[in-house]
C-alpha cells in the first residue's frame, strides 16, 4: 500500500519555487554595495506619491537610497534599471544601492499595487 499526497506534486513544486525565489513581493536583489562614498537619497512613500531628498544626482557616483513607507506597502522601482524593492509601513527602511549611474532622466514608480492612484505614483529625477 502506498500513500497519496494530499496536494498534487505540481502545487508543491510551484510553492517551493515561489518561496525560494522571493516571488511574493516581486523583489529583485539590490546591487551589491560598492565602496563609498555614496550620494545618499532619502525616499518616503505614501499613498500615490514619492518624496525624495535629492532629485539631481551626479553621474558615476554611487547612490544609496534609504526608502521608507509612511502609508501602506509600495514597490520602489526605477524604470530602465533592475532596481525593484518592496517597502512596508512600520517596517525598517529598505536600503537600495545603485552603482555608477549613467546620465539621464529616470522615473521612480510604485510596482506593488497600492490602490486607485497607483498608476500616478511616480517621481522623476535626473542624473547629470
């Protein structure tokens, strides 16, 4: 007599893959911190808006974003890069490193659905 699993094998494989990959929040590992110094940018997320302590960064100088949320759960992502990290209200700040940014105009976007104003939750900044 052999035992039957209570859940199908495909379900167990999918669940373990999601757990190991961190799929639940859509996180992408932040860059490994390079040797300093850093341009430090404090970022605050609240429903449908971002606040940044500096929106004019220097190209070629590493950046350290310190991201907090004062309302809800949000996803800090920078379009055109692999940067994507979730931040939750009441949790410790999330530190995101961006090594050697290139010149350009970038957009911070929330990539975790946060409500009716989610699509307009953007902030533009420049690297020059």
